[in-house]
């Protein structure tokens, strides 16, 4: 890792901002953010808290894992 080379290139800032909304406005907090942190504080497992607060996203990820394992879609 001590020989890692980083290449930087000039970019058009207006174009970068136009195509990346987070460079223009901050991310919005999820509605159930406080619920998530309360679960963590009360000793609930991280994965449990994530699933309870973001079930749709978690189920989508599990379906993607299965499809990748079955080689029905490509994985990164």
C-alpha cells in the first residue's frame, strides 16, 4: 500500500455539481433514524435494527445476493 499512486484530473465543477445532487444539497435524514439509534442504544443487534428500520432495502439486497449466487445476474 505504500506505493499507491493516486491520479487526479481536472473536472468541470458545474458539470460535477449538476450530476451529483449531494454536492449541491446535503443528504436528507431517514425518517426512522432516531428509532434506529434508540434500538442500538438499547442493545439490539445492528443487523436487527437495520432490518427493522429499512426492511424494503434489506429484502432487496437479500434477493440480489441470491440472484448473484444463482448466476442469474452479475455481481460487482
